[in-house]
């Protein structure tokens, strides 16, 4: 069950922090890799890369120029997270059957073709909230909550959970 | 089980979108009200208010000047979401016993006192990701996933879930 995440329409000035949150949540909750369309953003790529280097694993992101070509050529199934879609509860069982899955999360304006090209349009509540929250909840449901204690290979830093305060084990 | 959310250290220029996502996720996933410290931000307050007016319910946010006073005077239990805390899985059963709960989510730098003042310091994975994702996953676990289909009273707009495209019912 390999899950990739595609973030649509990134804008450097406005979206840098939200897109970073999208990809860090994707990584932490079990996604394998990330893609984004919109403005190519070296700082976004750097900050995601830095997190992987420090905290382990191989999660990477890549800029792509055309979502349309990418979705059409994707060798797997595609789900678009949108507040307008069918409830997650009703669709998750079918989605879990996909062996290779691309999860598409929107930016400011999602082109109508995305709704047509996706295998599923799925809502995480029918209330407007956040693509970061929607993605996190989707991944959690998809992986049956098993990602909370995922181990990342070869970390340079590792948190040792504490009742109060901070403890980070560094191995470099 | 009334849950309130406190966002620490809001900065108008840098945090407006993330703080908006924090509060919209809080509202959509069952929190009752929001508070924030840091810079008072009329646009943040307006955009949260507008969402409540359009999509129903009474979720509101309020600026407070001192997190310390607020936490000390809070008549209920407090949980601080932090990557350094104890795993959610180990703590959630105890937390659910609280009848009135304040969930604290950090900004850039969380003052050390917050770790001391909170009843629980809890991590949603031990990987760095996003306060929006952490809050969403916490609320989902706290409410046993029941908030996905929550009804909001007196909405002016309501989404009718669709397989493809958008359908919004307007009642004004």
C-alpha cells in the first residue's frame, strides 16, 4: 500500500507554510513521496528534505509541471480530497483496495478537470476546514491508525517521549 | 465533553493561514470555542466568524493577553499537543475523563511554562509535522471519530456530497 501525495497550485508567497505542513503530515503519517504543481519552490523542497535527513526515512517531494498529464499517466488509483466529495466513511473500504494510491489535495482553486480525472472525490467532513487536517485524517483512516508509531530508518535525531519537557536523542 | 482550543503566539504576517486552519479544523471536528495569544488579528477573527455564520453553529474565537493567567484560571483540564509529549494512544483514555478540556497548540516557540502548566503533554506521532494535523487527529480520537458527520445548527450554506463536482444548498 504505497501512498503518494499531490499538492495542487502551490504559490511561494502565500502557501509555503501550508504546503510544508501538508508534506510533513504526509511524511509523518505514512505517505511515501510528495509532488506539487504551481510555482517551483526551492525553499519548500529544502525544508522537507531537511526534515527527512534529520528525522529519518526517504520522503521526498518533486515539482511537476502539469497535473493533467500526471494524473492521466499515474499508474495506480487517485483520490481527490475535497469538501464537496462523498464522505470518507462511505468510500474508504473501496479505496483501501488500491495498491498504489495518489492523494490529491487542492490549493486555492481546484480546476474542474481534477474532479473528473480522480477515481474518487472524498470529503473529510462536509465543513470547510483545512487540507492539512483532511490529509492527516485520511491517512490515519487509510492505515487504520497504525502510522502513529511508525519508525523512520536512519534518523539523526529521535524524540524520546516525556511527560514534561523535551528529550531528543542525537546520533551525529 | 466541551473542548476549547488555545493557539499560542499568533503572528499576523506569518501565521494567519495556519491559525485559520487550526480554528476551522477545531470547529469542523467538534471543538466548542477558540482562544489565541500573540498579536490580536481582526482578519483572523473575521474569517472564522464568517465561516460560522455561513456554515452554521456558534464557534467563535477570542484573543487573550496572557496564556499563563488563562491556563492557571481555566476551570477544567488542559492538554498541550507537542511532538515531545507522551503518545496519544497511552494518554487518551485518561484525557477522555475530563468534562471540560482546553487543548493548547503551539506557535513557533512554546514557553517552557506551558509544559509545566498543562495537565498532559501529548504527542501525535513523535515526528515533526503540523499543529493543524495534530489537533485534527487528537479531536478525532477524543470524539471517537463521531464528529465527521456532525450537524451544525442554522447554516446558510450546506454541502450535498457528490461523486463529482460541487453541490451547495443555500438557504438565504
